[in-house]
């Protein structure tokens, strides 16, 4: 139904990364726009509402992802032109692949 098209832009997720030795860092991951109008062409994941991001690790202590945990500190996006706190609306689902 075309009256329910959703456009998600300016998606930013702030993460707190921590290893088992207590070394931590805060990083922001930015994502390209999501939604039916993007057709997911730039994502290559076959679903225009899924995206993934990579973090360049500047701290060698955080490179061993098997010993790394993360907490989402904040997550915001512009959805259909309105700024939304994704943590308050429970609209953010993170799938962690190892």
C-alpha cells in the first residue's frame, strides 16, 4: 500500500564499545537512507529496510571482536521528515554477527 511508504534518513547510532580488560570507546555509526524509495540499491542486502555499518578501529585493544561488547547509547533518525529517538520508540533492532 503506497500510502504507508517510509523514508528513514540521518540514521545515527552511538555505541559504547568495551573489551574484557575494561578498555572502552564511544563511536557513532552513520547509515545511508533506508526505505522503499531507495530500493535498497546501495545496500546489496535485498531488503531496503536493512543496513549495516562498519567501524574503523583506531584502538588496537578493541580489535578482537570476540572479546568486545557494545551498548547502544543513543539512536536517532529522521523518519518521514520528523526526528525520532529510536530507543524511546523501540524501532531499532540490532543483529550482531560474529
